[in-house]
């Protein structure tokens, strides 16, 4: 994970996490359009993300062909969580 947040919003820092997508075993061909998955870590602005002051949210049901697209999607998903646009996800208590 980067030492510096990719974005900040409303008093929270957003750290994208991008990792190789683990394709299901029943896929017999390569799927280069689905190479990466993403999550996002959100913590209070200026604090280092940790188990005590940060929270990890998975970016649901999506894979991306390149790192840049996955990072952008993670930052956008984090912003939507902070804005209260994602049902069932919240930064309350951070």
C-alpha cells in the first residue's frame, strides 16, 4: 500500500488496494480484461491506516484490465462510501 493517500474527502483519506484477480477454475481461457480486483482503505485524514483507525471495503463484483483503472475505481468507491451512497457501508466510528 502507498504511504500517501490517493485522495482525501470530507476529512477522510482514501488508499486504493489493487491485487491480481483470482479467476475461477472453470474459466479455461485467459481473461485479460479481468486481471485486477480492488479494495479501498479509508481512515481519518492525516492518520496512518491501521486496524484501529482504518477500515477496508471491497469494491464489489468488478475486475479491471489495468492497475490505473482499478485504482480509479477504488478511489471512486471510497468517495461514494464517504458520501453515504453505498448501501450497508459506512465510515461512522472512524
